[in-house]
């Protein structure tokens, strides 16, 4: 029996650490399910056993910046093959917390990994499997830093990326905003510095269009 022949929608969430992305992710999943959509919520790096094992290394171990890009894409390859493509083929909505825009922003912008390496890996790993919609939660790096410091004060152990300095987060943010400006039909830039209720109201409008 063929269930749903129509390809599902692929939605990604992006933003610098502390932009509020994770706070809104769970709410978004519920809002989408309430609209009757079958949602596969997943994340990068991660989403598969190999991806989660690589995540541990990527977030904890110091390594060369190009190694970081290679491992991000290795995790992504498994994720695309095992989770994302099958879900889209079933007609499900895939809500993925970070994807290749994060590699362009963090490794390309933040760590200055060569753009041609990232472009080659992107082509190999998921040519043709790109997000339909990307929600970019945007805050200045000073807001991100304050939020991360508050989390740390509450006992949260910050990871390797969260411990980077303001210059790194400025470069990551600039790279995200550049990508959003270059592809306005895919990106929605959401001002993550506003009160929670305002951000939710904007997300509700976006969800109602899906
Ligand atoms: P998270 O904290 O949003 O789960 O993301 C994990 C960290 O991994 C975050 O600091 C961003 C980083 N990251 C990259 O540097 N490159 C990537 O391609 C991805 C997917 C995440």
C-alpha cells in the first residue's frame, strides 16, 4: 500500500549558541503536530548512533578546524541516509536542529575553514537534500554571552563551542546573516532578543503556513 507519495517538508533551526533556538524547538514540534503533521524532530551533529558518538567528540575534544568540518559532514551523511531522506520520502515533516548552514557559519565563518572544502563536502553529502525553510534565531553575541554565562552560573557545563570568545560568535553570526540575505526565500530571520511571547507569536504565524 502506498501511503503518502508526496515528499515531506524539511525545516531547519539555526542560530548562534544562546539565541534561544532550543527553547523554541520543543514548542515548535508540538505546534506542528497540533496541525496534524507527522513530525520527525532531530538534531545535528547527531540524530543517529554514529552521529551522536561524533557529537561527543565534536563538542568536547579539541581538533583541527578542517577535521571538525569533515566530522560534521560524516555525521550528516549518516543522518541524511538513515533519517532525513527516508522521512521526507514518507511525506513526514523533518524538523532538524541545525544542518549545513551551521557548518558554513561555525566552521566557515567562525573557524575560517576553506569555503571550497565545505562546498565539496556539501555536494557529496547531500546534493539535492536541502531545507525548504530555515528559521534563523538571531541575537547579538553580547546577548548570547550573557545567556551562556547565566546557564553556567546555574551549573550547566558549557561545551567547546559555547566557550569560544565574542569575536568567534560575531563571525558566526555574520556568516549566518550573509547566508540569509543570499537566500531570502528559504530563510526567516527571527529576532531572538524579544520576549518569549513575541517570538512564539511569530513562530505560530510561520507554522500556520506549513
Ligand atoms: P547545539 O548546541 O545547538 O545542539 O549545537 C551543537 C554545537 O555544534 C553548536 O555549538 C554549533 C556546533 N555545530 C557546528 O559547529 N557545526 C555544525 O555543522 C553543526 C551542525 C553544529
